[in-house]
């Protein structure tokens, strides 16, 4: 930030404003894939349906006949792998290749494998509730510590954070070799890679779920089932390419963030380097405030600029 000459006093105030009006839903009888349905809902309504409460679910059930299973806005983001230590993406800024040194085998078996262990020299997605050995990292001593007492992934994370820094990352070949030096190929060892499962298209934080018994199972069709549809009795995971009707949300719940940029001196806020630095700073602040899934970008004004002399708020 200092290299740009911009000092940002960034006040991040989360203003969660739930509209008093109940969510409304619209059943669209067209046959579309999940992605096509998402695009249609965003163009004509708000988004694919988000269901946050039992009352929402009751309204959705009223729309569904006994013989249809339309899409809703829930999907399994299988590429959203995050390092526990610094909350950064496995892929950095995009889905980039990691190199020959990094072999990551993942199949999300039965849609329950959301944590990662190292097995020999290979990384594999596993059920987080398994009890396995783990590798901690101590930032102070720059040491990798093997923990041979079996724990679940969450317990291992808590242990590493209490005793050291965190479960270890493995972001380059050197870190991988350091981890392999304290492990053995006969065991499975937790590392600090995980992902959040099943997210809403509109980025809602709703944890409401009403899966049918045995769902999600990611495998009935022998292909990945990463998108959710619903019957009258509960939700089902389907291949996202399946063409079925869908339900759109009509009335959203709004979550507003007020971000104030206060530059010092004669800094040009329309300088692309300043804007990039500001976005990175805001991304960090949002993650620190608990936001894990979001997109930030600048919106240009009619004159082609983002800021005017009086416009210093995003």
C-alpha cells in the first residue's frame, strides 16, 4: 500500500439489512442446465432461489408438483480450496496449474470429502470427520511438527493453532519436501487445505438445509453431482448439466457494506495502481470480518472514471 503513496483509513461497517418483505419465488417451466438457469434468473428476476428459513421452504414447496424436481440456487463449489493458515485460495487469483510437484486427487466421494490429507507424496480429499495424524507449522521457528495422535481435521486445526501457528500449508515444492520429511508414506496426515461445501448462487450465508435422506450423494449418475434441485419432500444433488425447470428468487435479502476510502495528500484515486492496492486491502479486511465468498470490482461513472473529487466512497 505504501508504494502507491496511498494511506487508506478503511472503515468497514457491516450493515445487514434484511427486508421486511418475505422472499418470493417464481417457478420457470423451461428446461435448462443449472448455469443456464442461474443466468436466466439473474436476467429476469434476482437469482436462483435461496432458501433461508422453514417459511421460505414452505413457499417453495407450494410451487412444486409431485413430478418435478427444479433447480434451486445451491451448488457445490469443488474448486474453492482454501489454506487454513492465511485464508488464501489454493489457486491464488485463478484456477491456475500448480506444477508437476503438486498431485491433488479429489473425487468428493458421496459429497462429503472437504478436507485434505497428504498420503506419501499425493494430496487427497477426505472426510473431515476421520481421525488421522496431522502436520502443524510453527511460524516463529519455521518448523514443521508432526502430530501422531489421531484427530479430526477441525480438532487438528484447533490443536495446531493453540500450540503453534496452524495446520501446515504446502504452496511450493520446498514446503512439500519439508512436510514429507516429517511424515511417512504409511499414514494419512492432515494439512491445512479445506473447502466450504454447498454455497448459494447469490452468496447468501444461509445454512438452512433440507436434503432428502441419503443426499447429497455425488455419484448416483456416475458423474459429478455438484448442483441442487428440489422435490416436494427435500433436496437432491444432480449433475449440473441436467436440463430441468428451476425456481428463481424474486425478493432478495440485502447485505450492505460501507467502505470509506480516505487518501492522504494528492493521491490520484483513478490511478490503476492505487485502485488495485485499495481492492487488495478491502479483500483482506472483508476476509478478516468473516466474508469468504465475494467479488469486488470498481464501477465506472459515465465519464469513464471511478472517482470524482467529491466521490470517495465505494
